[in-house]
């Protein structure tokens, strides 16, 4: 798209030169490129995420200054780029057209995924298939060789639950090394992952990355910075828990999670508390991670109040306890409190992933996810909505569960998540295209959609059992519903799937 715009600009300039005898010289307007935005997301005004083209090395400070912005943070491990602040929408579009830049994406607000509520049943529940509870939690290892990275509000590392195993990574809110907790959410989450009383993996080491402030909010910029930090500095085997999220999609953050997973870090993500399709929320929609829904003591999808219940749908991988979960409190070194939310379900799964890595330290993130899914209790849950997997977290066989085999080579399948989306005119639509099977490199292409639509796959080629983010720019297409056909081919086999985009 950029190349076409630049070529058009050259032709216009030549036309003006040829007409100089007949009209005054006209100065060509600066080039502009569309900026990625997520439908429904709460934008951070003036803040943008900038990703370089592949192979480009640029001076981030100079590039930000050139377009009248100021440098926020630089990223180098999971993405190559930076954040910039103080830009108008027009300045952001001009930055997006810079030859060094692949794309620019609007930063947005991210929030906690918990709902406060008034013996610790969740541990009792996940080590047995059926009710009633047996008043025991049995585990075959403590994950003492595993590090759990908690990207959240920080932690109270002096809490007795952590037995000296907790430490600070970095505080991306205050930009210092003190990631202490002034909100409580992160301490509670860390206790569920690895507390001595409330934790699933009772001896795992804990490292806190603070990205959410005392009010429980933050931005994609801070979260990407934390993912970048973990990927550059993390010690494996490791799990990463992110009990947070925002509306819509964020290509930059989702790609950062993917790169970190590729680097060997297993991610557990909260599915969200809006009572909606988890595919409409980020980072929950990232297919390579383990995305978790919440259920109550009766095995029913968690409902905390009239406006808060667990998200559902095909983007979930598994369900775990998320109602009335007791864990460590940030108010004292010995206190505890109850919370509810997919924020509380996700760290239970992160702890289970740590147990698996405790017994299988060389396992890949995909093997960890597949093992937890294969070991889950099936067809037990109720009110989980159409499309959701009926799989409840089970740790009874701990790290001894064998990894299920990969799909046979040669049978190529493709699927989109979400399968449909509604956007406004001039906005980008997006979906994740996941393929299974096949042999070698898989290439992706898209056809259909409104006239003049442009398609961007990131990455453009993937391996079998991989995924790519498809962004669709509709221009100013007329309102309507447009099916988009996506084709995956490895040169021998091919598969198709559909993404339906509605322009309102």
C-alpha cells in the first residue's frame, strides 16, 4: 500500500512539472498511511506503537522527533520498534508512511480482569474429576525449577505466602526497579500461581512486572515493554501470567506475545469478564497462548454480578475456578482476601503449566498447552455458551500426562478467530488465521471483501501449526456485509476458511 501511495505521489509531481507553463507550481502534500485502530478499544490520546520494517535499524528518537512526537519506550526483543507520544492523528499517519516503518498502531487502555467478591475450594477442585470435594489438594511436584512471571499491578514480595521466592523485575508504571503493589490484584494473582497455601505450584519462583497502576489500569505500551523484558531477561523453564485485557485487538501486543511464546515462554491469559465472545478481546484472542474462562463451585460459567460474567467462545482453551478465590492480600505480610474473575482463573492454569514444566522442563509452550487441554476433565461444565470448549482444568496426574501427537502431515486445515467482525468505515478489521497439518511453509492469501480492500498478513508465511494476524483495510466502503475468503497452501495441500466483515 505504501509503495502504491508513493508511486502515485511521483506521478502527481511529474504532472505538475509538465503543467508549469499553464498553472502555478503546487507543493505535494506529505505522504500519509492509515493507522491501525481496534474497534471498541479505549484509545490513549496521542500515544502510538511503531513497528519497523523487517531488517530496518533506525534511530527511534530522531524518527519520533521528525514527526513532532517524543519517544516513549524502545522495543527490541519481541518486536523491533518503539512507542511515541504527543502526536496528532495526522502526524501519526505521516509517521506510518515513513520508509522505515511497517505500521503504526494506536495505543489503548488495558484493565484488570477481576471482579471483587466477599476452605480454598479451587485447589481442592482441580485435582479431582468429580464432586463432592475430598478436602485434599494432591500434587506430584512443586515446580521449584520454574519461574513464574506475573505481568500485573506488582506484588507484595515480603508476603509470607512467597517464602522469599518473590522478586521484582521492573516497574513500567513508575519506570524504576520497585514493582511493589498498591492495588492488590497482582499479589492475589501471584499467590494463586505459587503461594505456599493458596498456590498451585507451591515452590515456583515469582518475578513481578508492574504494568498497571494503583487504579488497575495501564496501556498496551507498558505491557509490550514487560513482554519484551521477559523475553530478553527471563529464565526458563517459565510461565507468564497476564490477568488483564482490553477491547478489540492490538496487533503489536499480540505479535509480541507470539514472539515471546516462540522464544519458549508459556503464557496464560485471562479470557475477560464482559460476558461476551473472548475473541473480541485482547490479548485473550491470541491463539498460541492458553486463554482461560472462569467457572464457579458448581461448574457453571462464573457470573459475578449483572454486568460481569466470564467471557466464552472458541478463543478459550480451558476453564478454571474463578469465583470466590482466596489468596494473598497486599495489605499485610500475612493477610488474605477473596476475589473473583478470569483474572483468578488464569493464574490457576499458569500454576498448572508450571507443574507440567516442573516434570518436563524442556517442553515447548505448545506441548504445555496441549498437555493441559488433553488432561482436562471433559463435558462437566454448564452455561459455557456455544463454541466454548467443555474442558475443566485438571492437575491430578500433574506433569506425568503425555503430550498428544500433532496432526498428521498432509492434512491442511485453516480457521479464523474471530470468524466475523463489525467495524466502522475507514477502520481496520482483524482476525487470527490458524493452520494445522500440511508440510513445510504455508502461504496465505485473501480475496473478496469490498472493492478496493487491502489485506495485510503478519507474518505472510507460517509453518504448519502456526498462525498469522490478518488486518483488512476497507477504505471507505459502503455499509454492508462482506465475506472474505482466506486460502492457505503449502504447495501441495490447500485449505480455505472465511472471515465475514460487516461495515456499519
